[in-house]
C-alpha cells in the first residue's frame, strides 16, 4: 500500500500485516541474542561515529528502525512498553517480547476467524492475572546472608569487588535503606554510609555557611521551623519567634515555600553579625513533592507545619521541631533527629506507605512512596565507582546500576527459578484452571497464554538443536522439564542438567516476572484493540 498525504489512515484489515511483519522482524533478531548461546548484534549508528555492539533486548528495540513508518510506530510501542520492564527489574525484555509477540500474532489470527474479540482478550487478561497469583505464592524470599550473596553474584557475575561492596552495603542499611551509585575519579571503588533523613534542597544563600572551607552549614541541636507560607517581615511574627531563641544561643533552621527580600536580608544580617545562628532552605511549590517533604520533616523532627496566617499568629514554641544535627550543602540537606519520642509514629507512617504501595497500580507513585519510606530509615549507602579510564568507569557504573535494580527486585519480592522454568511448571496448572473457568472464545484466549508462556524455553531448546546441527541422542523436552518439582531447582539448558537456582544463578526476581507479564497483558490488549493507524 502507498502511504500518501491524501491517505494517511491505515485501515484495520491492513494493520495485521504491518504488525505481523514488525513483530517477526524484531523476533528474529531477539531470538539470535537470547539465552546463554545468544550472539551480539552490530548496529551501524548514524548518530555516532562508532558502531554499537548490542545484546540487551531493550537497547536492540530502541535502536531498531525500518523504512516503513507503520512498522516504526509498532517499534515505538514496544520500546515504550519494554523500557519499563528494563527500568523496574533490570532485565527480561527478550523473554517477555517472545511471550507478547506470540499472544499478539496468534490473537489476531483467532480474532479474524472469530467475531468475539472481547471474549478472547478477557480470557488473556484473566489468565495472566491468575498466573501472577500462583507465581507470587511460589516466590522464595531472601532470608539469609548467603542467599543474598548468591543473588548479587547472579546480577554482577564478573566483578567480585562490586559483589563485596553490594553485600556490605545492604548489611549496613537493610531492606529499608537507600543505595545510590556515583562515579568517582581515580581507580578506587568504595562504599560510604550517610545517616539521617535527606532532602534534595540546600542552603538558600552562601551567607549562611558555617564552614567556609567545606562550604557547608553545620548546626548542632538546632530548632526547625517549617511553613508552607511565604515569610514576610511586616507582620512581625518571625521576629517575635526569633527573639527568645537569640538569648537561648541555639541555632535555628527555617524552611518555607518562599521568603521576601526584607525577611531574607534580616536573617542574613543576624547571621553575619553573630546575633543568631540561622539558615534558610526554600522549597517552592513547583518543587516535586514539596507537600510530602514538609509532612515527612515534621514527623521526623516532631515539628508542626505552619499552613496559614492564623497559625502564624497563634504560633507557639512547641511548633518548632528539633534535631541532634543538621548538615546543609548547596544542593542537599541531611537531618539527624531525636527520633526516640517519634519512633512509634515513624514506624506507623512507614507501614502506611508500605500498605499504599501494595494497593496502588501506579509505579511512579509507588517509587515516590518507597523513596519516602527509605528516607525515614535514616541510612543511605553510596557506592563510589572508579576506573582507570573514563570508558571503564562508565561501563562499571552501567553494570552496577543494572545489577542493583535486578538484585533489589529479588530482595523486595523474592525469587523464582529462572530460564523459563517457572512458566513451564505453571502451564499444567493453568490449563486445568482454564478448562474449569472458561469456554468458547475466552477459553481460546486463555489457551493462548498457556502456549505463549512456554515460548521462551522453546526458543532456548531450539538453539541447542541448531547449535548441534544433528539432533543429539538425548534432547530434553518440555515434558521432561515439567517433572522437576523442587522449587529450588531449574534446568540448565546449556549443560543439560537439573541445577540448584542458588548455586547456578539461574533465577529471576518475582518483580521482573510480575512487571513483565503486566506489560505483556497491557500491550497485547492495546494492540489487539487497534482499529486504524493514522500517520
């Protein structure tokens, strides 16, 4: 079909052809790179001088484009969907592409032959949801240091130094702590632990600095004033508050959404003249999660947030929070609070955030809630990664970031046997459930899911046949793999033997499987619902 400006709409009877061609093209390339016998792909990048050697599924999809604009739209849909899988779990793009492409291609064929497409899609979504329920029940939690070390070895197989640092970091901060990766100059890779609640806002003016050599504000035992109101000097409320604190000789940190010039000048003059140890942090309303920052700091320091003019007028000393220590740089602030009196309230808030994560479907909101929950724990591990060359440093950091995502996914939601074994073992139970709960077109949709889940391991088995060219005397079948019942075991296709998932490292996080199947379900439903494409 010729696509012209006069005819920019691709009708439904032509969509199937373009989608099928696009998915098959991607499928051929990804199957070549899949599994232990997978090869690399060389891309001639027009934007860079050097070509790219790729094996990562998400990067292959991101770099793959054709001369056909319709197929490129399909590739963009795949890129957007599977980037989420890669971001959340660190891997799994190729596995879930194989499952998704099977569902879409065979779903189209069935819907063309039968008119009840909605029933077919309903069977697909319900079966995937039920599969996730079963897999969640079977996921194995990480309960020991040795277990955790082996999980880290799985995600950072070629870097013993990083393995040791990752293990040490999580021992010191626990599950609730936060871990960040930074690049360091020089050939040193090391771990540092920062205690205290952190916010990504620093001192508003260098006039507040207490240590000019380090360019920081360092307060011991300060008061904390929190307000979402603009601080102005005219009403006199701020001066009335500061006057008794001057005689008390204690520092005060003021945090608000805004401040007028006269009030800021007054604070700076008091600081410069040695009248009052004061510092100011501005958290404007346009800043990300400003409301939750005020809320969390208030809870952490036992302060009351001043939200109105009435509260300013009636303000008491008890509204002020307190901290053992506060350290401010230009870009961030760390609070070490006296949390003994607040310990129960902080624990209650952490449990509340955890419950919100469990019931919410928004990954974006859940990431914010998880970051808040970790911040209350008051411990952050920072891995500073170095290398002899910039190329080595960048490559090590990339591996560490991908490994961190994958390992944390295992830590929070447990692990399952890898290599596609979990899906194979699930297929028989899903088949029985489908026959009991569906009929007609919905049963057909459910059966498509069952068949799609064994697609990844079929590809791996076929690779072994192709590699040996002549079929060996003993070739493992899916039926033989189904006979493995031990939850700690899987099948190593490369070595053709049953192995322990911990010793072999052939394991997947339940989180990567959950996000992958949810993405598969969403993308399949969306593509099967396309009526027309407008260019």
